[in-house]
């Protein structure tokens, strides 16, 4: 438990929207407090939308350019690097002056200052809002931010295209499974770049959210989707009361109709915000239970304890493994688990292919022409003999060369 009355038990966030602002903040903090320990820069979504968008000042609704935050991270570290160079330059000039004057005491003091130098570089928390799209879009944008230098990504459980400022009412949240999919996408981005200790801040906006865009998928009573749907405002009805286009769900022994607005959004019951926040916070514990169920089913299907289990690096798997089958080998190697890696394999294949081109524009020019003729020359290798396949390939390339000559 953190005591917020004791300053050294928590870190201090410093909002920032420009490289120069971040540089001056760190210089001032270091000068006043003697160091930058316990400080970090926080790139708030509303600051970026209001002060960095090329569209002009915008509300906090994820309407600014996707790569704005990543560009700001690079800009900040450039300015912080300049702050380091400026201070170190002064220390080395003092060292040179002491040597030229033959002052050994001053020289030793300058050397000590250089050895004890503390950088202006501090961690950066980047706000990715609600992910700017689906899981793959979240993965790509998070990867861009991490490559720029962010060590922590903050993401919230709102609907991406209905995003509102966290201080406003009328927010629309997504079911837990959808939000957890985006959290996993951010984690995959960290792992893809070899960052095993990246931090994810998963923020819940359920307290001020009275709407949801979709009904959660539920497979059995009491699961995560069923718990989410239990907060919906519903009305019990009889079969003769049903209307065309009604959405109906089963809650216990009753068939109920969720309250749907003309905007096709579904409404939560009044006064359930705090309970939904609690549920959001304990979702990770429920995932631990889900991991245990997964291991139990695995043992049942295999007829006993397996020799080796391969999973991704989700920590709940490690807990379940230690409790249920500690003697079984648990492999979490980066490329051993296809279930973890396959979800973004198409993205990585595309990125590797893009490296062969000078620019995305050049790649698009080639692909627009290639897509129109690819199927004409793409014959399955398994359908013909090798010699015939080679002859077909030679013939196809001759036709291609004649067409583009």
C-alpha cells in the first residue's frame, strides 16, 4: 500500500507537449532537487490533441494523428540529449581549465562531478488513448511508441471511435475481452522489440461511463462476459412483447431486453459505475483462475501431466503452473509459442517485405500493379511436377518481361 502523504513512496508525473518544455522541466527539477529520481514525463492524450495536432486544437477524442505521440517522444529525447550535452560540456570545460591552471584539487573535483553526472533522461509514459482502432492497430502504434523510447504505455477501456475525455460523462466502454485483447497487443509489441520489462497502465473509465457499444460474448453463466452483461439496464418481457430487431439475452431463467438507445448503444444501470470499476480491477485475478482452468483441461485432455507446456509470457500461466504442475517443464521462449506469435505474424511478414522498398509510396506503386496480375502467374507448386512448374515459370516471366518492356 502506498501512503500518498509520504512523498518518497510515489513518483511525480510531469505533463509535457513539446521537447523544449520537457527539457526545461528536467533542467529545473535537477537544479532544484539535485536529481531526477522518481520523476517521469507523461504524454497526456488531451495535451497532444490540444497542442500537437496538425489539424489544430482538438478535444480529447482521439482525432489527432496516430503518430503524434511517437514523434513527440523522439523530440523529447532529442532535447533531453541536448541538456545532457550542455551540462557535460560545462563540466569538461571546467576540467580543461583546472588542468591548464595546474589546480589538482579543482581537477579532481571536476572528474568526480563527471563520474557522478546524472542524466536528464527520465522514463516516458505515453498515452495511446483507446488504441486508435482494433487490436492490430493498437499493436502497430504501441510498437512505434516503444521504438521511439516509451517504456510505459497507458491504454483505456473506451470504444476507440467513441472516445471521450476522461473527465467527461457519456463515455462508452468495451467488454473486458475486447480490452484485454488490446492489452495483449501492447504486450506483444514490447516482446516483439525484446523489451521484457515494459509497463502497461490499463485505465478504467467505467466510473463515468454509462454506455457500452456491444453486449459481451458469454459462453457460460458467471464468466467474464456474463458478469459484464449483468450491469446492463434490462427489462423482462414475454414472447408476445418482442419487436422486430430486438436484442435479447438470457440472465438466469429470464429472457430480458437490454435498453438500447437510438444510437445503437446499450445503457448500463444507474449507480453501477463503482462496481464496474472494481470488476475491471480484479479482471487480472480472474485471468489467473482462467489459466488454472486451462491447465486442468490440458491435463484432462492429455490423460495426465504432460512432459512440457508451451505458453506465452502471461504471468497468470506461471502462477497456475507453479500451483498445479510444478514438475512439468514450462517453456515461454519467444518463438516457441505459435498461439502467441501467430496473431501478428501477418504484420511482421508485411514489415519484412516493406524493407525491400525505398519508401511506402514505392511499395504501394508496385503492389497496386502486382495485385492485378499475381493470380495469373501464381500456380500452386503442389499441383504440377517440378519440370513442368519450371517451364511454366519461365513462360510466365517471358510474358511479363514482354508486357513491361
